[in-house]
């Protein structure tokens, strides 16, 4: 197999991998927020607009900051230490952007522990998934 064919195969794999990483990131972020809403007696099935209003600011924050940081454009998932550093920085910034968007778009202000809760739990969920994925990729390579 020559280098051009291997390079083309690798770029297709990276594209699929990027889509999977983004989809899982978004799914976990949405699940985290929906679980939070359920714990506050907000039923996302009965109130889908409220659910979207809660998810959209954080999803936008995540994808904008992740794009600016290049989280999806380089093979960060191959290195556990780089995954930890990058995901931590991106999520902390994204959570703050999400909180700002939430307040500016929907006028929703949060009581003081909410920023700590969303930042901490988001870091555990997204960071944990990303670290697990990096370990899986490293072992299977």
C-alpha cells in the first residue's frame, strides 16, 4: 500500500472519529443537563423548549471553544495527558460561555452553586468519557 492511499484512509478515519467524538460529547452534555432538569422537576418531554433552552447555550459554548482550541482538529484523543489538559481547559471555558449565553439569551440567572455544579459535573462526564476513549485508543493501537 503506498503512502497516498494510507494517508487518504487515515483522513477518512479521522473524519469519522471526529464525528463520533462530537456526537458523544453532545449526547453526554445533553444527558447531563436533562438529568439536572429532571432533578428539579422539569420534564423535558412535557417542556421540550425548556430542555432546548437549557442545552443550547452549553452545546454552543462547548463546540465554539472546542473549535477555537482545536480539540477536534488534532489527535488529542491519542494522548491521555493531552486529553486531560485540553478537555479540562476547553470545558471550563465552555461552561462559562454557556452560563453567559444562558443569561444573555434567555435571561436566566443561576443561583451561585449552579456554575460550580455544571462545571464540576461536566468536567467529570465529558472529561471521564474523553479519558476513557483516549485509553481505549491507546490500548487498541
